[in-house]
């Protein structure tokens, strides 16, 4: 463990949950922790309190604004007074299994598109069109519920190198997007679509 001067850490902090999660698993953390001046968090009362596990802040999910909610049948008088058309329901991203084209295979890679639910490790692989609508905050979609992201997926070459490359791409994407669970969603299959 790295040495931290006392002036650079806060010790004996405690969380009852919903504030920090284990960085490697995303699991909610309850218990003592300490914090560095660089806003890094570790389990235990201080750096000398056994083996410290790196923690991260649990993201705060903003509640959607009333104007973005979909109203449902059964509250017709309110809907009529407010001028809400209940036929205009917000769409959610839908699953679409990608199909690389021969041109993609000739190129050696293609782009895969995903949407991750903000408050859960739920992933949906989707089309470029739906990805763009969520990314560009299209009012027809419940974009505020999802984080859209894409990744370049290798298709051809040495099978072992393709697997290593795709695994590294997934690891980098998880790190850059500050997400977990993408590897599990892909079932650790880094040679999917390989030819």
C-alpha cells in the first residue's frame, strides 16, 4: 500500500450504504473507510487497517423532470387539463443483435452500440440509429434513463490476438465509462463474430 502523510488522508469515516461501492464489483459498501486528498476511497479505518479495497462514489441518479415522464391511462382528467397526449409514450432502447457485413469483415472490425441503464448493470445492445437517438437526447426516447456508448470490435486476424484485443477494448470501455458488468453481459466471449 502506498504511504500517505496524515495531512493527505481522512480516516475513521463510515458509510451506512448508498454512498460508496466496491470499485471492482460495483457492490454497495457499508462500513468504515478512509479518503485521500485525491478523492480516492478505501475500505478500513485507515491505511494500516488490514488489506484495503478500493472504493468509488456511488453515482447519484437524478429524478426525471415532470415534462419527460410518460403519463398513463386512468388519470384522464389530469391528462386533459394538462394537455398530455398519452399516445405519445417514450420509447426505450430495444435489443438488436448486430450482424457484421462482408465489408466489416474486409475491414477487420465493426462498431457495436450499447445502452446501459443508469441505476443498474443492465445492458442493451442496439442499433446505431437507436444509439444516436439516446445519445442526442431525442425526446421520443427515455434518454435520461440510459448511458449510450460504443466500442470497436475486432473480427479477423489471429484468433488469440483478436480475443486479447477485444478483451482490452471492453476493459478500457468499462474504465472510461466508469461502468461494470459489460464483460458479464458479453459472456466473456471476445471472439464473437470472429471469422
